């Protein structure tokens, strides 16, 4: 394999990754709790909304604590009560004070692209 062929292959891979990342930022609309917020009560769920329909079989939502342990009740994915299938939902037990990371993976139904992202929120019941 020539050096040029290798360079073209690497560049192509980087462009595809950048396109997927950009696509992910384009379809993400909002979340509750929102990125970077401090909530004074443990949320019962996390919801993330997108601008397009998601594949129910390949999309997921997970929440992790500061020690990288999954804290949601499992099964976080497309909200089947959303008629557009454009939101992800994960249910939570009562969370102690601390920082949490939300990781989402959406499979765009229209073109099959996988988009991923993450954000954080903090629970602090102290005022």
C-alpha cells in the first residue's frame, strides 16, 4: 500500500467521522435536565429531543455517575409515547447529590446514520 493510498484512507475516515459528528449536533434539539444545569431535586427521568425520527431498535440513552456506574433503571431508548419517535427517555431512581453524565446514541431512521453525544447535569439538594 502506498503512502498516498494510506493518507487518502485516513483522511476519508476523518471526514466521515466529522460528518457524523456534525449531523449529530444538527439533530439534537434539547434535553431535560439541560446540559450543565444544577437541579435541586433528583429528576425522575432524562429526556432528549431530536429533529428527526429515531430507530427504536438502535437508539439508546444511559446515565452514569462520577464513578462511571450506570445509574438509570435500564432500557433507556426511544420514547414510544412520542408519536414522532424523535425523543429518547431513561428513567431514574432517586439520585444522591453529585455529577451525572448522560450518553445518547441515536440511529437516524431516514438514513441509518448513528449519531452520539453526551452532556452533564448535577444534583445538589443543598441551597
